[in-house]
């Protein structure tokens, strides 16, 4: 009898181990597609870009794959370039100003549309148009509107008696012009995400605040804004990542000019790699890696700031 019980116990243990093994391999089978995707489209491109930045690549060596190892020479070249300082400043200014205005205007519109009124859904849908348009269309439209000679913006300024502004051809206004266009494009994203966050806040919370005598401003700062903090964090973090890598908008409108007045790390990397007959893939990849490090630094700083606020 004891032998039969022991055999039965061992059989059950073996069956349990088989089931655990099958579950283990099943879990890996479900994870395999995303792991393959991350390796193919994230890990390998990052490795390839790092390898490019550490070698002296030419067009011939890029094709044949025999570029000599250069160490940190490409990074030293980038840091020594006179464009580095202005490009870093433009990248930071472009990112910070764009995110600040996109978030502020998007939040104001989200609070506005959270109030039920006629045509609210229609107007909210119209605000999504900049986000739905192809970026080349938006950038070309803004380039036409801000044209110094035939742009509608200068025509409107002329009606007001103001002097025309060289929006895209003046070093003083080029960066401002692309920032304005980028703010316009990014507002719908902030509006949609923040509006969804507002809809998730229970109405009972506002009713309780109203019973306590809180006015509209107090309800916003003491109820809406704190409860919207997790959604705000995601919105700002995604906006940061999207804005840091903006290239096509700037390139279409100003090509980083005039005289590098609107050059950012994204456009500078492209100019190194593809902007001349003798491309410099190594320095271009180095600038791209610096841009990745900037995104990581901004993201980590923001996450740490949010943790302090939540502590």
C-alpha cells in the first residue's frame, strides 16, 4: 500500500513538472514575437548606430563593411564643431517651449471641451485635423503661410500696418517659426489624451468639492490637476520623446537655416550623414547617439521629479 501511494505521489509530481514545463515554454512562445520585434527594430539599430559612431565610415566602407575603428574620434569631432553649441541650445529650446505650450493649450482645451455644450464633439473633431494631416502637408502649409513675400501671415500684418517679418529667412525668427508650427501640430495629441483623463475623474469628486465651497479655480488646482497628474506625466513624457526627434518639419520649413539658426541635433545628424556629396556617417551617428542620451536624461529627470511630487 505504501509503495502504491509513493508511486502515485511521484506520478503526480512528474505530471506537475510536465505541466509547469509546458507552461514555461508556452509563455516563451507568446513572448517570442515581441522579443524578436524589439531585437530587430530597437536593439540592432541601436547597436548599429553605436558601431557607426565608433568607426571611420565612407560610402565604400559602408557598403563593403571594412571601416577602421576610430574610437571616440567622431565624438571629439562633433564636440569641437562650432555647430555643437547652437544645435544643443536650439534642441533644448525647441523641445521645452514646444512641450510647454502644447501641454498648456491642450489642457485648457480639454477642460473647455469637458463642459457639455452643443457642437462640442464637432469642434473637438476639427481640432484633430493638424494631427491627422501628413506632416509634409502641414510643414509645407506653414512654409507657405510664413513666406516673406506672399505669405498670409505677412499679408495680415500688412493690414494691421505692421512691417513684414522674414519668418523663415531671418536668423532671429527661423527657430520661432518652426516652434510655432510644431506647437500647432502637437496640440491635438495633448487635447485627446488629457480629455480622456478628465473623463475618468468621477463627477462625485467635483460635487463634494462644490459642497465644501470650492470655486472653479480651486476645483481645478485642488481636484482636477492632482487627479490628472498620472495622465499628465505620460503626456509630457511622450511629447518629450516625439519633440526631441522632430526632423521633417524643420527640414521642410528651413532646412536648419539660415546659417544654422534652426539647426537641432536631428537636422544636424542628417546633414552629417546625407547632406553632402561626401557623407560623414560616423559623426552623424555620434550626434544621433547624443540625441538618444538627451532623451534618456530628460525622461529620467522628469520621472524623478514626478516621484518627488508623489512622495
